[in-house]
């Protein structure tokens, strides 16, 4: 049952009790009975991340949702105005924020990958020289990944450490960075996919049932399937082909999309795996993995509060390729709605409705495909990173700086070669010339110096505030580029076809604005319009679980929590004096 524990959660009872006339209701009997059997805390915390889900998808697509999304909207708390308060709207960053309740300036995850000044190379947010990855069922993998670069413990870490006993932490995603950031330092299982296999790292536990799962249901079983639309064409918004979209290899921009690789041969090739990750079949696969973990580990039935994290990555790959106005995206959410229904039904059956709490959000949104946006007449386009780099080199050559002056431009962060920025700081003429040169590149709105962002200065500029919330000394760049709204930053040089139709990673609302949906134990259903942030999820879950996070930038979403109501027969604190 869903009624709250030893306490009577008045709001929840109000929300869950079937609508009957007062005379028809059997007074008190049911709630009191339920109160004795329900847990005093949730038995299981479920965090679901949809990679690249814009908040407006809910309003645009909900008419065709009959499953999990619909249930979360109708039975849960829906925060319409949730947004990331920072600029680095990328996957690893968003997952770290959901997981810790803090922003990059605190948790230190500034991007999916950044320039490591010490080793003078690019590193990913999870790269760990001390860790070694391992594959299930003989899957080949390389390198080593862990959460060691996370500077604030994850909610899952705190839950295990502060809980009385036996918390199990299990996460799944197609992406290492998503599974790892959700599960924290020492998940019992943090599992992702690599080139068609299931993999983890020796930083985490191994789950024997995944060996069986990987053998019994390999990803290549989806080879030869075809992604077709769920509904008649007339049910889809916008046109079938967005201008500027870039289909994965072996596909074009129109349905159906066969998962048969590039050559349509007999065996899965690299193109097949790329098609698979860019299809709803991967969402269904992750759902099955999560259900198997619930069954095999009896999640929600142990001594402690268990944690299950699932990050659905395919919407991101699909959105990058086809854009937010594509039929592919709308259909992805129709199919994900069904997967979520199945997952929630499974949780009801195995853990019990009302015994678990679920939080769903996204790691970032996405900008429309620039060519598509240009049709509105808006100033939209492509900001090319190689053009920025060339402008800086040309400028500093005039001031006799050694070439190359720039070590790397990663995301919107400019990293100078060793010693160059220290010199520039004392060379006003050169630094001003560099800033002017960067601002002259098409699509650049502004550029910040690191010194303007450190320690999160008080400012009335929303952009500077967002850039500062993203800034972490030693990891962020020396200069930070701010693109103009609706301009896509790309590493592709001009004249070359770009890898993606569109992307994300800016301080604009289309990248920051994401849904937050909470449902289950302790949650007061409703539609909430107050400002919120995905950084609020971990503090809210911590409050429900009765634990304390070391630091958080988010707040407890108190308006969506069921208020404890004391029985009138109990003496109040005042009466006791
Ligand atoms: Zn992405």
C-alpha cells in the first residue's frame, strides 16, 4: 500500500483514496490498517534519467502517452519549470548534478571530457588510470573508469554509508559516464555498454546474473529488426525531415530504419551498434536489464534502502542525429512511455506500489537543428571551434607568442599551452586582442576569462552566473566561449560535413530546461510551477530517506512532499509542557 508508514501522510491519503462520497466511505478502517504495514522509509529509490529530454516534450508529446510518463504525470509531482543553473549542459555534468545535488563548481565535473593540464591530454570525466574495465560474457573493453573525479559523494554513496545496513546500489546506461555518476564511488553494479557488450570496471562490484543476461540476450539479437513508427503519420508533429539533420551510417532521414548495419550483411558491424544505440530498442534493453536486477537482487526487499539508477541514452543519440522536431524523437518518447510503464508495473509487482520513490529527470535539453531554426528567420548557425582556434593563433603570432598558443578547445573551454595564459594575464594588449578576435568569429556572443568566474561572483547577468556555476579551477578552460542563442558549437571545420545534426552544452534555456517528475513514497502529487533544478533531486531524496548530504546547491522540494499529520488524539508538544 502507498499510505505513509507509522505516520499518517494526509496528503497522500487524499491523493490516493478513490473518489467516493463521504457516506459511502468506510471511515478510518483502511488507512489505519495500511499505516501498520507500510514502511517508515522508502524501500527503494529509483532515479531515471532521460538523456536529452527537453521539458517541452511533455506538453508536446503527452497526448499519445498512455504508459509510464502518463502515470508519472498523473500520479506524481511534475515540476514544469526545472532548469539547470549552469552553462555546461552536458551528460556527465547533468548526471553528477542529479546524483550529488550540486553544480559543477562544487562537484567538479565540468564536461564529458576536458583538457588535463598535468598530463597534457584530453581525459573523460570517468577516466581512472588506477581502474580497469571488464566485460561480461567475454565482451571486449578497454581503459578504466570510475567516479573518482567526482568531488562530492553521490546520494547513493551517502545512502549506503549512513543507512543502517545493506543498501545495494545498481545502475545501468548505454554510457559509462551516466551509469557511473548515478551510482557514485562504489556501486554494487554500474553497468554500461561498449561495442555491443555489457561492461563495468573493477572500481565496482560485478553482478553474476549479468553474465547470464549477456549470454542469453546479447545486443546483437536486435540485429535485423526495423524501427517503424508506432502511430499513423498524421499523428506526428512537424515535417518528417528536419533541414540539417544527419542520419547515422546506413540510414536516411525517413522511416523505416532497419537495424542491419552499413552493408546489410549477415553479421552485426559497427554501424549496426551505432544504429542500435540510436534506436528505441536500446531503451527496451535497458528496461529489461533493470527488471532483471530488481528480480535477481530482490531490490527493495533488503534491510536497507536500495538504489536503482537507469539512464536512457538513446534519446540523446536520436536527438543529436534528427533534432528535437523529428518524428524519430516523438516516436522514441511514445515507445519509452511503454518501457517506463513496464518498469513501473514491475516495481509495483516486486517491490510494492508505494514502497518505492521514483525521480525522473534529464541531464540536459537540446537546441533545434540550426538549418531548421533558420527557417523562422532567427539568427541561428554553426559556431566552428577550428575558426576560433585559428583566430587566436593568428592574433598571438602578431604578439610573438610561440605557436601553437592554444593547447585545445574542448566544449566551450579554451585551454592555452603551458605558460601562455600566465603570460597573457600580464599582457593587456595581447589579451584584449585575443578577446576581440574570438568575439569576431560568427556565432560568438561573448567570452569570459577564468578570473571573472572563480568563486561564483554575485552578478545580475544570468549568463555570467551560469558560467560561474560551471567553473571549477584547474579543470575549466582559461577562457570560456558563450555562443549566441541558437548557434551550435561544433568541432567540425567548415566545408566538412558535421557529425551531428544538433547538440547542447550552452547556458540557454533550451539546454537547461528539463522535466522533474517525482512519484511514490512521500510524494504529494500535483503540477508545480515554482522554479526548481535537477540539483534539487538528491536533497529531496535525502530528506525522504532521512540522511544528510555533505553539501548541496539544490533545495528540498518541500512543496511536493507529503506533510506529516499528527492524530488529534495525540498530545501536542505544547500540551506536554
Ligand atoms: Zn548529447
